[in-house]
């Protein structure tokens, strides 16, 4: 765990890093989304309730740098159950 950063913020930073660094030729947003959800579930934070359209919008915003890890973390907090 990163000092001073909670699990939700870490998940958002993980997604941001995967999207920004273009680890793969294709599928970076999908990989970042699944990695973020898996990280949250593995750390007992629950599951995220979101429509496909909302998830795509969030990840596209992250890719286009309209969203940041901080806004992703806030978005996640509103949808964690």
C-alpha cells in the first residue's frame, strides 16, 4: 500500500498509469478498467455499479486527459457497493 493513499485512490492511479503508458497496441482502456475493478475487489472494497456507457465515458476521459486519477477516485467512491 502506498503511504497516505487509500485503496480507491490506488485503483484510480493504477488505471491512469495503464491508460497513459499505452502498455498494449490495443485494449488499454479495457485492461485498465478490469485491472482497477480487480484491484478493488481483491482489496475488499466491493464492486462498482456502472453502466457500460458510464465506464466507457470515464475511461475515454482518462485517455483524453479530461479526467485525472482524483476524478476517477471520486467517481469510484460514488459507485462502490
